[in-house]
C-alpha cells in the first residue's frame, strides 16, 4: 500500500460489517464510526508506526475511549518483531490496533481498553540476581550491549586474573580463593575463549584471555579466605 487512503476502504468495510456508520476525515480524525447511542469510534490511518502516530491516537482519546490505529501489516522477521513491540505499546496506552494485509484483509490485533500487565516473577528474579552479581558500578547507563560488564564477565575476569597470577588451577581452588562460586562452570563453558583445560578439572589461561582481560575493568579480588585458626583453608 502506497497511500494512507488505501487503508480506508478495508477499515470501513470492517466497521460496517459490525453495524457502524462510517465516515472519513471528520474533524481532525481520519475515520469516525457511529453505532446507535454508543460513543464514537475513531481510527487513525498511517502507512507505518511512528511516534507521531501514537501522539495523534492519544489526542483522540480526549473525544472517545474507543480509538484504533490502522497500519499495513508488516512483513519480514524484523517487521514482525516491530509489530509485536508496537502491539504491546498499544495495549499499554489503551489503544486498539488494526492491520491491513496487501490483499485488503483486515485483522484486529487488539481492542482499546485498560491494560494491567502481568509481572513476571522469573524476570524480576533474574534482574535482581544480575544486579547482585555485578560488583561495583562498572557500566555507564545507555552503553551498547556489546560493551557492558555483566556479572558473568566479571566472574570470568576474576578467574582469568587468578590464573594469570597463579598459573593453572582447579575450579574449586579458584572458587575458594576468589569467592566466585561458579568458577568451574565459567571456565568450562568458556564463553569468551579465555580458558582451556590443562588436565582433569584443571584450567589455564589462553593467549586470548591473557590479552583481552586487560580491555575490561578488573573487579577487586577478595582476600583469600582464612580458617578460624588463621591457617589457609584446605
């Protein structure tokens, strides 16, 4: 579809099939539909999602609680993801969403109405877990994802620092000395290519690890744990 006007006929047909009387370009609205004594139904037509489209639709909420936006149905993987994200935004704002296929078939993705998103306990737990794992505040908010320090990367950096200082070691030894409980898992999964096995359960630092670890802020290594009598733990 090349023009916003191309959306009008399919949207009008959809509403008329539901018993509405439909007129285009009424006041500031692209489409207004009336059915009996119900409040007016308003539709804003656009060829693509934009911030301006949502601004217009929100403005229409001052005249009716039943406001839709209508756009051509996006195609392609990226476009489908954008549709999902914009659908979530419509629900959050209390707007309806209509998509129109290239053949003129309409699909109501959601209707207007109050939205109460369900909280995900699992996502909240992951967020808090990652917050607690990150030592200090190594990242500047807004930094691109590829350049951030995660709790996992900090654990890898601590393991790499220990190996650089002490040479090949077992994961359990590193865990006791540094407090990184998942040291063996980090070195075994070797997500960054920093570690390699030097024997049964023993790991050493690769050349890549020896070089790349210096490109990241080094977390503060904790002091080695001591037993109650002052001797080093086994």
